[in-house]
C-alpha cells in the first residue's frame, strides 16, 4: 500500500512538472523578489473584485527559469467558472510574431527573400497603386499615383506595405478596407480576401510609413502558397510542435473548449457590449494577423525561444542570426512611424519583423531595456521579453476595451519592480 501511495505521489509530481512551461526556480534564485511579485496578485485580485477584469493568467521567466505562474479570477464569470493556468485565450495580434517567425524559416531555406516583391508569389499584388488624399475637398476623396515600388515580404513583416486595417482610421481609403484580420477571416475565404486587398489602393508608398494593417495576413498566405499547407499545419509542424506549444492553433477543438476564457459581457468603462473573436469554430481562412489561440504556458515558450536565439530545450526552430535580424529595428530614420497611433503603450518604439523593439532607454511609455521586444493582442493579451534582463513575461486576459492599455502599463511596472538583482 505504501508503494502505491508513493507511485501516486510520483505521478502527481510529474504531472505538475509537465504543466509548467519551463523549469521552476524561486524568484530569489534568479534576482527577483517573491514579496514584490506578490503585488501582482494584490492588484489583479482587487480589480477582479471590482468587476474591471474577468480573470487573468500571468507567467514570468527569468534567466530561463519559471518564477511566477498564476491564474486569477474567472475563466467565465457569468458561469462562475474559475480561471486555470492552462486557460486558452484568443490572442489577436500576438499571432503576428509567430507568423513572422514562420516566414523567416522559409527565408532560411532559400524559398523566399525579404526583399522579394509580394507579387512574385501572389500576382494579384503586382500592380497596386497608391492613394493620395485630397486636401482641397476636406479629405473626401483621393487621387491615384503609381507605386514607386511594389510591397516586399519585409514590408509585410514590418507594416510598411501601405495595406492598412480599415478599422484604424477614418479616411476614404480606410473605408474601403476590411476592419481587421478577424472580421476579414470571418467574412471571406482566402481567395476572396486576396482579391479584395489587391483591388484596393495602398495608403502609403511602400516602405515609407509604418501603419498597422494586413501585412502578416498576406504573409500567412504567402507561407501557404510556398509550403503547400494551411498556415496552421505549417506552424504546427515547424514551430508549435517543436516548441511543445500544445494548445496553440487557429481553432479551439471541442475537447478543449471548457478551457476557453471569456470576456466580461460589457466593457467596464463604457458599459457597451464587448467583442472577442470566437474561435470555437473554424474561420473561413487562418488569418496570420490575428486569428490564433494560445495559453500563457505556450506563449512563454515561444518568447523564451526568441530570448535563447532560436532554440528551446535542444530544439532549434530559427538560426541565431535570423533571430537577431528579426529583433532588430527595421525602420529607417526617414520612415514615418505611426506605431503610437495604434498602441500608445508602444509609442516611440521601433519595429523589427512582426514585433515592436525598444530602441532607447527612455522616451518610451513602459519600463524595459534597449532591445526589449513585444507585440500585444487587441483582446487584452500581452507579452514582452527583455534580453538584457533575461526576462520573459506573458499576461493573458480577455479584456478588449481600452482598459487593456491600463494593464499593459500596470503589469509592466509590477513585474519590473520585482527585479532586485
């Protein structure tokens, strides 16, 4: 009987370890304070009690060790279901860095170059023109001029293609475009989506302006064409499975839907109904700009892989030099940078391939070191990694209103103040 209890304890121990995304360490062993980290729980639990946040999962790693991994509040507040660490979240634009990594894998294989025109792979994009807004009619119309050059694969990765999100502005050009990745993938097949975008003028000369848009969605379809696979199957085989990201994908299968986190029905500030893309059923295409789901554990492993220079636990998915290139600022001094119009918490940052990059120790709105990289999601999820501090942080919550910016500031401060060495 004692042997049976001993074996049962081993099974429990091993399953607990298996649930952790990285090997554990006490915060003090890697230069962080347990006492200071405890302030995360105080702040988040207080906001959950006030009804400002349904629930959240926070995962923190330093020097490759997991020092914090906790769930707070509710998976589904209306149903009274408690949040669990393995909860699955719609991550919106946190999809983009993974798709950029997938595209760079094809660069490493020589299948595509970052300077290749998109039209080489998707001929629909070979003859797009550029819209020039008229200033003498109050902005009601625009003229068309030839593109100085066509958008490239790099333009897709760094949001300099001029292919914009319709929901990110009010110009007559914005009104022609679908609002976002999720709305496009809900309404159109990939072929319809490509034909729609290719029929529209771009808002900026390619390579001239950082402006948020459908670049990573288009890149995802380039990946599909070159690989002969759906985007999800390609990423599963080349990124998610090698990294042990077992709950990341473009749909939540039926057997996992009991772990799918829900937002509050109404925005805690405006009182208006909230929207989070429902990925319990497949969309019309797997959009690389914002249609994935993931967990805090899975995404922490992706972030740690980038901190490690392209490998995790002996599995290499990108070369070190490729990762260095991905995480370098790719915006030249002559480019217009509108990143702060998209997300004020990333204002004054540079941009690499698929993610923002901190280029100065000050000026930016959040704490971090030069080289810190990140890109959040519109439904409330967020992450960042700081190479100097060897720090990776994932915050998962379905809080899609403007309150999501509040948590990007607050969680950033609460984590960084816990670094003591």
